[in-house]
């Protein structure tokens, strides 16, 4: 059987090889199963890439079609297509496909503006919360206690909104960015309670003299920046816009048609 199929498929491929134009003035039957015929035009509808395929891919496609058609004919011969449950499922599926295809035409034309996106973001910031507290800042190290003490006394009243600049008293500066845990529990026990912009007291921690400063803190209740959630915002705005439009259209379409209901189908308790 496989040998015959391949001979048949290759013959069809050779026939089509001479056709540079879509139909070459003809629409040949490439393969058939019983009375069912698969035309070249049908193939190109099902597989637009057919002309770019090599013989192996064309043969695979035709073999798959033969298998599916053979099984379909066998099912029909056994009366499966007359089953009332299946008939209802087919009808419901077709109705849904028709409606979905119809509504998709409206959805494809729906565009939301940047202004709508920004308005939605500002009016629904509780949907874009950070979800965790994060801190940024620096750990400042000193060679000895005297240098650290002098630096602390000279800067304890300074309000830092950025990482401290290099200083002759400072050994090194290590920065941290967007941490959701303390960068050094010895200096900062709780990032949610630390005072932003103020250096911590000088301490000897882990064999080093150091202070810490948190230059910025974003609390869990803070909304993420618009730039970080713009794609999510766009999707939500589009869905909201689509739902409003579809709701309006359904009302308009129902108003255009006489609709009656038979009330006696309900029981007395439900009326």
C-alpha cells in the first residue's frame, strides 16, 4: 500500500512540476479516495506553501490527506454522521465559528489610543502594584574607626538622594540596587523601616567598619512605572474597549429584531 501511495504521489508531483502558473489553464485531480477528489486548487488552499515544498513534504501531505479521507469515509459508511448527538455538536460548533469569525472582523478594527492607556493606568494603579519593597543605595567602608567617625559626624545630617561621592576618608563604596532584602542586616535590620537618605551609625560588622545609606525605596504598595507595564495596560484597555463595543452592538442588534419569549415554560416559583 505504501509503495502504491508513493507511486501515486510522485506521479502527481511530476505532473505539477511542469505547472509554473497556479493552474496552467487546468485544475488537475492530484489524488482521489473512492469518489472523493483532491484538486490542485484545494491543495493550495489548505497548504499555501505547497509550491515551495520538496517532493518529500508533498508526499507527506498527500498521504495524510488520504489517511484522513479514508477514515472519514469509513465513519460515514458506518452512519456516524447521522448520530443526533454528533449532529448537535456540529451545529453548535458551526454556529460558534460563524459568530467568532463575524465578531473578529469588529475586533480587528478596534484601536486604543495612548491617552486611553495612560488614563487606564492612572485609574487602575492597584492592578500594577510592585508586590514587594525594594531599596537602592550603598555600603561605605572605612580603614579605621577615626576615619569612619569623622565621616559620620560630617555627613549624619546630609540627605542623600544618590550614592555618596568618593571621599578621602572612605576606603571603598559598594552600591546595591532594587534589593528586596537588606544588603547588610547588621546595618539595616528592616528595609521597610529604614530612613531614606540618612546614613546609618558607624558599626563594625563582619570584620569591617562601615555605614549604609538607602537612597531610594519603592514600597510594595507602589505602582510599577507605566513603561514597565505598558504591554499589560494595552491588553487590558483593548479588552475593556472590546467588551464595551460588543455589549453596545449586541443591544443594537437585538433592538432590530422582534424577540418573544413564552413565559409559561417557567414554574410558578420562578416567575
